[in-house]
């Protein structure tokens, strides 16, 4: 089954209550996981430009417990080595590394070797992806991604999913378009992971709301992906059971 991540990111706008609601919305939409971002603005940018989008460590602890209680996997993307260690302490099952951190060895090296890693490849050249793959001694999934927010369909380059399989690893898709078409198409191409930004209301201020979808649309996307999974089948061309009776009538 395709692993579907509801990327809450910073769509809580620094409000713990909104983050809590995003967990509930992700669960109700049928996502397998809800993911946040753990960062220190001053460490990341050298100033406090996005400090208003941060959550406190205690709030992340509570969110992780809440996700456990409602039955959805909690995930978080760390943006420095200290954040890696904190996220691991939250008991995550896997680590997601953002595209912008693909060559930040202090982050990759800090990850516990046995913890599965999902690595986004937006903005990256082939040699940079290869270097990160070589650096990580972890079970690894690559995500095709175009780092544009929002991303126009003509910039998505979905068939790169197949190209990335040359690494011999599972490949998924992180979608920044404004609807669900590309995510559903990626599932049809065999993406093992689909990541899509979730917002409670697209009209809010914030860096990611315009490239996010609201809960009702997210739920429809999940349903469509599950239908695609059923429709893909096993690839063996044969007479299907539902064709048997009609075959008796029409074929001689």
C-alpha cells in the first residue's frame, strides 16, 4: 500500500491548537501519518524571521502522544542535528529529510543507522542524490519533488519517479501542486510514498497554505489513491473472473 503522509509542516502558524486540529484532520482524511517540521529559526537562518512558526518541544511531545492516541503515525522533519536527536526521542518510526538538507552531513550523520529514512530530492542534481544515498546507512526511500510552492504542473516532471528507481530504492512523490491530480498520477506510476501538504484553510497567511489542500480534498485524494492501488492489479494479462460469463457468450 502507498504510504500517505499529510504534511502539516508549519501550517499551524505556530499555534499548538491548530497543530492538534491538523492531527485530527489528517486522521479523519485517511492519511497514514501526519508530519511536522522541527527547527530553530536562529539556527536555520541566523535570525528570527520564521520564529513565529515554531512550536515548543513540549508541544511536539503532546502532539506525538495525541497521534498515538488517535491511531495515526507522528512524523517530523528535523533541520539541525539537535532536532534529529529530539525527533528520535519522540519515538518516530522513520525520519523525513527535507530537500534543502540533502547535503547537510551533520543532519544525515546524526540519524540512528537503523531508522528508516525518507529523503526528498527537490532542487538536487543526480550526483548530490548519489552522495546522500552513499552517506546514509539506513533503509532508504527517495521522494521525487519539485521545490516550488506552489508548483505548476509543467514543472512536476512525474516520470522522474521511474528514473530515480535506478538507485535500486523505493521511490515516492512529494507534491506541491494546488490540486490532487499529480499525487494520484504518482500512485498510478507506483510511488510507494505520497506526501501532500494539509491545511485547515487555504486562505490563511503562511508559506505553505497555497500549496496545500484542505481536509475534504485530502480525503478524496486518499480514496482515489486507494482505488488506483486496487486498479493496478498484478500486471498479468488473463481472463478476469468478472469476464467469464461474457466470454462464454461472445467468444467461440
